[in-house]
């Protein structure tokens, strides 16, 4: 199955930490002879360079890694993304729409407008704009087109919780968008894949509580969250199936959460 990655170009948003970083490493490890082009994107370019160095250190120089600064919440930045890539990296085969954030836990009436906007602009509009950016490349391929769009949603999009109304709404929107797009592209070889993680311990876990690590840790009291690698393995699994196999909709829990 890993052979199916050979020579592909993979774009990952939010590759500077957590699930995105692990996914980059997992793709690099999985590709035979590490023949793979990886475009790592996020806002923190200096951290992307560290991730790129980490990948090269672990798997060698075979994999071509390109760190690119990209704020997916900016439509202009997303519009300029593909034209700004070196030509050798523009023939994208896989887009992992992973960039996402949560701003605090608060009751709906007290959520700041700024926080509402940034969550929707990043988690929803950013993901849609990135998808629109790669689709012309995918559609130019034979038989209606080919390529993988892998959207990272969340259990929060299926099981809303008190204090998370906006974040949950963004992730429900990701799920609806993913399912609609899959139906629109049904006659093509373009696969639209949804991966919805349960609790995963990442930077995200602390940011959610405005940096209060004690509160963040309390969420996991008595239970073991997933690691970012657990989700990365599922993403790479989906991308390495036979072309006729779409891992359409996957919910990944730690066992205590199921
Ligand atoms: P992290 O906070 O570790 O990583 C989030 C990544 O998104 C970072 O690389 C960050 O990079 C990037 N990012 C945030 N905003 C933007 C932006 N505007 N433009 C580009 N990149 C951005 O969190 P996770 O790895 O946990 O989160 C990854 C995805 O998984 C998210 O979509 C999240 O909603 C989802 N998820 C996480 C769960 C969890 O429990 N951790 C559970 C379910 C889903 P930078 O700051 O450099 O831009």
C-alpha cells in the first residue's frame, strides 16, 4: 500500500505542531525510499523549518520537504499559495486540511466576536478556500480528476458540548462540507475523506483553556488521550488505500471516550 505514495506531492495545513506535524512525519516514514514531496504550511514558518529538519534527520534526504508560511484564514494568502509554489511542487495529489483552532471554553452569549470570526475563518472558510485552490489541479487529471482531500473535523462536530458552541459549529460545518463535496465528486477519482479525532493531546489542549495547563490536564484526568501519531496513522492509512477505496468518514476515539 505504501507504494501508492511514491512520487506524490502532499500539502498539509497546520503542519507546525500536533496532528499536522505527526502526519508529515508519518507520510515521510511510509513512502518507499522516501520518494515524496511534502509541502508543510502554517503561520509559524520558523517552526515549520524545525519540522522539516526533523523529517530529514529521521528519514534522510530522499523526501523533499518545503516549508511555506500560510495563514489559511486569509483568503488572499490562500489565493496566492499555489501560484507561489515552485513549479515542481504544484502537481498536488493530497491535501490534508488540518489547520484549526479553538478559542477558549465559554457560554455562547459571552463569546467575543473576534473569537467567533477567527474560529470560522480558520476552521471552515480556510478549509473551503484551500479545497477550492487544489480542485482545479485534481480535476485536470483524466476520468474526471484524481486526488485526495482529507479534512480533519472533530468529535465536537458530532457531539456538541456546553461551552464549545462555536468550535462545535465549525466542526459540524466541516463535516457537512466534506459530505457534500464527496457527493459532488462521486463520478471522479477524487476522494473526499473525513477524519474526526476524539481527545488528542496537543498544543491545542492547552490553548483551549487560554494556556491554563492545570485546567487542560484536568480534562484528561483518569483517562489517556490519543497521541497525534494515532491520528496521523489513520490519515496515512486513508491516503494509501487502492484508488477505488474511500475511507469516507472516520471517528477515532481513545478507548475511554468511546
Ligand atoms: P495544534 O494546536 O497542535 O495544531 C494546530 C495547527 O494549526 C498548528 O500547526 C497551527 O500552526 C495551525 N494553524 C492554526 N491557525 C492557523 C491558520 N490560521 N493558518 C494556518 N495554520 C494554522 O492542534 P491539533 O494538532 O490538535 O489540531 C489539528 C486539527 O485537529 C485541528 O483542526 C483541530 O480542530 C483538530 N482536532 C483536535 C483535537 C484534539 O483533541 N487535539 C480533537 C479533534 C480535532 P501555526 O500556529 O504555526 O499557524
